[in-house]
């Protein structure tokens, strides 16, 4: 019986996107002398087969979600037998060394799903990340559909997890910690994510309860693995928003392999559709590479490098924002003078040496350096009118402000410069005690040198009167007595900081797999220690130490139903980074303590089949009890800390995700999250934290036309209830608990695969491509008016503050061309 899938969205009939139910194993096969072996016969138990080329390389597609035995055989060498069980779309590198005298028969099943389930890790297919695009493409575009992850700004790659903020997330690439610029205050300025999706092999994400081997943050870990290529290839992607190109190669002897990518991004298409009109030039570019040289089968050397340049020039002209109700519509009309010039240059390089002492012991050394030079300059005069809007249909001035309730101006100025240099030196190791037990350890030194000049002021004029800050000490008794105090800016921050932070970190953890009756049991216990010293010019040196124990336990009962239960938790610390040391006036407070969180996670994974297709339901309940909390305010993507540890907080919630093949051959999921997080500042009572995202619904759905399987579609849906909208400068957050409107967004993509690697083509021009597709995308398909912050304007009559939403991107259309050679 023929199958018909369709989705009707506002009268639009679309069908589209899929993955075949396969996984890929690739690698290079060497002999005892580290020389490649050609013509090795490779055969899978399911019938697939291939041979190695003259450089010893191979690539084999096998069915996913099945246990597949693969045999490697060659005349003059002993055969190698290995079992694999990979998930749909997964790519795994396997590089056996074939011996002459010793029989090699391995009976261990390589099943990454088991490890991820035990660790509480969500794995995302690299192909899915490359395929499913968004207004800000990359790994983060997929993360926003996961439960517990909040991204309410499509122009930003920053995300908050289970009540944490943007600074509470760890990002690793091949075990190397990566950083992002410091000064960026708006998603418009942010540009590209560090992670280049064209280079990615594996993506793992943990939303909490992670192991001791990961660093000292309170919320999440994004663990990226870049791939070692096995042949020559080029991948390119072009769209109206920019493009990327990536190339990979391997030397003839197989010792050297490298992959590199260049990306360019211009967000003018998106930003020119915002409410604020003007001349905008957002240009972002980066170049990245990952190189490997195999000196021998025991010693490998890797290099990760990245150069990034973000330039954001903006000359605003005018803006009109309509808000209020149908009965009482209100509008803010603003005229601008001046401009903004921001620039962020970052340079990152890391060397990683791997020494495989034997099959059980691996020693690693990682050295990295990160340098960022940032400037944020602007002088913008905004003159505004706030008033009632003409709603009489047919009038020439329909929609214009016809009666002003507020008139004033605002001058904002900044000359912010930052130069930061961070170096790391780390030794890591792991030792396999037996087939079921592993010990891992690390010792790491970090030196941070930050030079920061912060000059910002804001002058507000309302109806001809200069507005002073609320905490101004000199009373104004006009008109009865003349005011003789100085004219003061509403906000004035000036600071010059030269800060050094030296850190020593270490961890040790033990992992074991065993049996308890007929049930499989997995557990991990570990501990981290973090010692740091803050010093610098005109700063009194301060030293602190924290110890963080962590543990995980999982059991897979011998039941007819495929279930796994997991509990994880521990004591998590976040020693302050530079931005957490700097208070709201720009002054560095070296005595700021590490924020502390007791974290417990209870999880269940239930795997089952519907319609003879695999599905999985993942459920996690969590609780965080936080102390020594460093309160902050959130302005778009800029965080301003109070740097005084005078609060305590909590967060608890429930995350659920159902993923599987809702359409045969594709992977889709639906997620739900409930979160409540509050803080008590200086024992004044609990109020919502800036990231109090109560409800979250997300969906990633893929489909295709049954009779045209190469015409594919993806639909990316997100619904979040509104978070607290912040407060005016100097205001008491206890007096401003108004929430932003709910965040609703739908991104749609349709693509047609002209060339697919699973099919052969006779056309000469198609033979040049391994993959070729064209498509179009609709961002914010329903044109929802989402907001990220509020602009606060004073009514001259009632003296009240209006919270005027700053709207995010409207509906945008994009075209895309992708190819692989």
C-alpha cells in the first residue's frame, strides 16, 4: 500500500527530508611497520563489503541499530573480527593494525548508544547539523529543540540550560576547551559559532550531572569531536547569508591527514528587516583547521587552529514600535544620530599529543593559547516621542503618533577595549584496568591575562529635564530652592583593569561496568579540585580552592521492556572568570567566591518499537540547590554581575524527549521541558531569575515525498513561555518582575537532492559530485513578533516607566546550494 505524508501549513503543501537507515565506518589499515595495506577484503555479516585502496583507506556503510560483525582479511595477515552497533547516520573511525603472527578476534560490541545512555549524553548526528539550518546555523540551532535548553534569540549562539546563564556552559573540541569573546552585548554582533559543522564527526551534549572529567561549570557540556579524514574531499555551502568551504586530505603514506574550513557570514538580509532602520554592515568570517600527523602507531600529534574576525558597523536612522492594546494602542517613535563600530578578533591554537603506551594505557598532553582583541565604540543620540496612535482606517496618518505622552532624548556612549590572553597546559591519561574498568585523570594549569578599559555613559533627557540616577545623593527641591548640584549622567561607568588569574585543576575518576544478578550495572565516581589566584594592578591578591565530588550510577534491568535507569549528581562549583569578577561599576572584586550547586538528576530511557521502527523516550527530573550565587542582570546576551555572592537560588524541573522514525528512514523528535528557578538576594525573598523559563516545547520533524524521496523537508519548532524582561538601569529587580511575551518560532527548509551517494548517475556533469542539493528556507515562518529585551521610556505625565519590547527577526526567505566533491 502506498504511503502518503503531507503537512499543510497555512495552505502550503510541503513534504521533504530524510536519512537512510545506515551508519558509516571508515579508517585506514596499517601493518606492524606502520605501512598501509591495500586490497584488504572487508565484509560485514549483513552482506556489505569493500576493499582498501592503495593508501590502506576504506569506507563501509552498514545498517544502523543492528549488531554487525565485520571481518578484515588479507593474504599473509591474520584476520581481524570486530562487532559494531551504531545509530542512524553515525560515522565511526576504526583503524586496526593487522599482524602477521597473532590471531586477532575481538568479541567486544562497540555500542556508543550504551555509553551515552550511561553518561546521560544526547548525541546529535553531524549530518543532521549540516542539513538543518537556521537564522544562526550550527550545533546551537539543533540544541534549541532539546528540553532544558533555552535559546530565545535566533541571532545568538548562546544558550541557557536548566536555569543557568550563558557563562555556565562548557564547550570542548577534541578534549580542548574553547572560549568566546568577552564584550559582545547583542546577538546582532555575535557572528559565527566556534564549532564548524563541516569538520564535525561526533556531537555529545549533557544538560547536567556530568562527570568529573569535564570542567567546573554549573550547567552543561557540549563535547565536539572533529574528524580525521580518510581521503580527499571538498564540501561547499552557499546561501544569501554567506557561505562556507571545507577541504580534507590524507598523505599517500597515511601518516598525515588534515581538514580545514573557511566560513563567511553577512546578516544584512536579516538585520535590514528589523524595526530599527539604518545602514548596517555585519560581516563575520573565520578559518579553522584540524591536522593530525601519525609519527608511529603509538604517537600521534594533533593541531587545532582558529582565526575569527567579527565586524559590526551600524548607523541607525529611525524606529517605530507599536505596542499596548487594541483599545489603547501606543507607539514609540525614535530618530537617531550617530553610529556604532564594533570589532572582535580572536586567535586560537592548540597542540595535542597522544602516546598509546599499549592497548590499555594512553597518555596525552594538551597545550593551547587563546588571544582576543575586542573594541566596542558607539555614540548614538536617540530622540523619541511616545504617544497614542491614530487607528482611524482611511486617514492619511494612520499608524502615526498623533498625541505625545512622552518626549525626550537619550545619548549613549562607549569606548570599550579589551585584550585577553589565555594559555593552558594539561596532561590527561586513561588506563583500562580490564575490559570493564577504566581510570582517567588530568592535571591542568591555566594563566589568564586580561587588560580591559571600560568607558560607558548614558544621558537621558525627558521633556527638557536631565534625569539623574535614582541613587543620586543630592536632593532636588526645585522650584522652591535652586538646585546647585552637578549635572550627572544617568549611568556612568569608567574602569581600567589589568588582571591575572592563575589556575591549577585536577581530576580523577573511575568507571566500571558489571552485573547485578541478571541486570547490567554501570557506575562512575570522580572528584575535581580547582585552585586559583586573582592578582593585578591595584588589586589585593586572593587565593581560593574548591573540591567537587561527582558520581553516576545506571542500571539496565533484565526486563522484557528495554529500559535503563540512571541517577547522577554531586557538588558543582564555578570559580569566577574575569567577567564574574567585574561588578556593575566595572571594578574587579578579587574576593568573589565560586558559585556552588548541589545537583541531582534522575533519568529513565525507554526504547521500544512502533510500526516496526525504533523509538526512544528519555525522561529526566532534576534539582539544583545553589549557594554563593553571584546575581546578575541580562541585557540581550551581555551579562552584568554584581560580584558579591549575596544570593542563594534553586532550580528544578522535568525534561522529556521522544525521538524516532516517525517517518521511515528519518529521525525526528518532540521535546517538553518544565523549569522553575528563583533566587533570594540578600534575604529579601525569592524572585524569578532572569532565565526562569517555565515551559518549553520543541520539535524537529523531517519528511520526504514518497514517490520523490530526494525531495525532503525539515520543520524546526520552538515554543517558550516568557522570561523576566529585566529592569531599567539602577532599578530594584524586586520592583520589576514583568515577563517578556512568549517565544514562538517555526523554521522550514525544503531541499532537492540532485546527486546522492547511494545512487549512480550517467550524466557526465553529475559524476563530478558526491552530493549536490538545492533548497529554500523560511525563517520565522509565521512572522511572530518575539522580543529579547525591553526599552524603558518614562511618561512625562504619569512618571511611569513603559516597557517597550525590542523585537527580534521577522519572516526571512533564504536560498541555499550545497555540494560535496
